[in-house]
C-alpha cells in the first residue's frame, strides 16, 4: 500500500487499512495521514462513497492513537460527504434530484447525531431536508393518463395532521385513506383488456437489473388459471399507479408535516407496538425502529426492518387463528412459509383476507411479492435494489401499510368493534 503511493487507492488502500485496524497493526500517524490524503483526492473527484470511507478510516486511526479531537473532525467530514453528495444531485439534475438529495440528508443527519456537539448543524440540515422533501413531491406527477396535480390532496393531507398531538396525528395518517379497492381495480383491469392491443402484445416485467422476471399471460389463454393470472397481473399494474399517487400525494406530505410539528423519537412509537396483538412479543423495538425510520424518510432502514417483521407477524397471526405456517420438505426439514407462500396461495391468503380484508392483502401481495406489482420483498431479499431505489413509492406505501396494521387494534379499542373499520376520507 505504501509502495504503491496511492495506486489503486479506492479499493486496495481502504481494504488494507481496514485489515490493519482489525489486527491492531500499523502506525496510526502514518495511516491517518494517508487516509486523509485519499479522502481529499476522492472528494475532489466527486467519489463521495470512497471519500466517506477514507474519512471514516482516518477517524478510526485517530481513535487508535487516542486523538479525540482529530477523530471527531474526521467523523464530521465523513458525515458531510452525504451533504456534498446531495448538492451534486441537484447540480447535475439526476432523476428525481430532490427526492434523492433528501435521502442523502437523512443519512447526514443520522451520522451527525452520533457525534457530540453537532446539534446546530443537525438543525440546519433538518430545515434543508424539509425543503427538499416538499420540492420532491413535484418530481412524481404523472401516470399513463397524463399529468395529475397533487398539490390539492397534498395540502389536505398536511392540514389533517397539522397541529395535532403526535399520537393523534399518527392515527390520522394511518386511516387517512383506505388500501386499494380490490373490486374497483379488477374492474379497471378488465376494461383495459377490452383493448385489442392487450391481446396482441402481452406485457413483460423486468427487475432492477433489467432482467425479465414476469411475462403476462393472454386473457384468451387456454386455461382459466392462466386467464385469471393475466387479470391479476394487470390489476397489480393498475394498482401501482395508485400506490405512487398516494405515496406522493398523501403519505409523504402528512409524514413531513408530522416531522415539522414534532421532535419524533423511537420511543414515541411504543404506544403503537407494546401489547399490540399484531406485533409479536419481542419484536416491538424492531417495529418501532422501522416506523420511526420511515417517518423520518429513511426508507432504506424502514424497508429492511419492516418487511421481514411483517412476514413473521403474518405467520404469527395465522398461527393464532389455527393455521399451520410451515411445511416439511422431502428431506424431512421443517421450513417456515415465506411471504410468497403466505400471500400467493389460497390456503394461506384466504385466512388473511378474513382477518385483514381483501383490499389490505391485495396491497401487501402486489407491493411485496408480485412481479407486476413492486415485488419489493423479493428484490430486497436478493439485494437487487440500490440505495436510491429503496426510496420508491413502494417503500413509502409499505411503511404506511405497516403503520396502519399496527394502529388497527388501537382503532378497534376506540370503536369497540372489529378491527376492519374503514374511516378514510375519499382518496385521490
């Protein structure tokens, strides 16, 4: 590494310094200086990920040497690369620049919060974040039918939660709208199929890597199962536009207003998850952290935490209702059913529909495990999504669905009735 004088700096040098740190070897002064040089070079090149890595390594060398002040400054420099990256997106006008810049600022704020004496900078970036999030709502404004003005529903969503206590605002957001109307979506899908173009050109669906993961059957397929599959595929495609509109026009504006009104902490979600029959015992903190992250706009964290916990929670709900949620394979090994099985097989989805309602289960299925929906669970589980792709309408909508599910028992207690109480206003 020293002999190369920085050759192959972005990969080899970082990896080697990490190994030295792990084995408590190397001269801290020498390698802190080298890490600082590499951080500045990669920063000048706009390679923010690498600059961040080298600033972090520099901080670790200073920690080894007991140099507290230098460690803090390097850690701050690492956090600031997120801010610089957000500015890059705006200058270069990448796709949805304000949405992605807001995601960068979320990471910056979280990193700075872990460093003593940075509250003033955190507050400054928080105000900038709120501005970026507001601007991001204009970056998603059209569907197949043409431009749709989301300003009015966004304003209404904000007004409905504005000035309320955190608890009341969260409940209002959870029930501000209903899940996708299954019957109405089916009708729209069937209307689409009346067009001759659908019969001639069945569509395909690709994943984040551009690979074909789904091919729609023809409505005139030989078997009723294939014809029904074609309609379901089209229903998920229809619903995806609705999920997008609701995420941008309702969920995000209300979420941002709650952030503006309250200094929200993870502990604020305790009342939603503690002693909640839909949150398995021992998983409360995971739900709380996921919900908190989503409210702050950190959909990387919320998506990774909430989807597997949703999967486990659905198994627990089914087991509590007398269903067996595992099977024995040919080798005699008992395996838990995953979300694909829970949501796509009638044996498991039927009981879930009775418990949560057809609309809720349809949304979960389309968002999480269907190729013609968002397929979020499978793409996240297999590592197919980049950081930017985590900030999609699907991640926002899944966060809201999880919030709604956690709030159902609270609403049931308030109404003294069945949990499937529809209190939403008219949606978009």
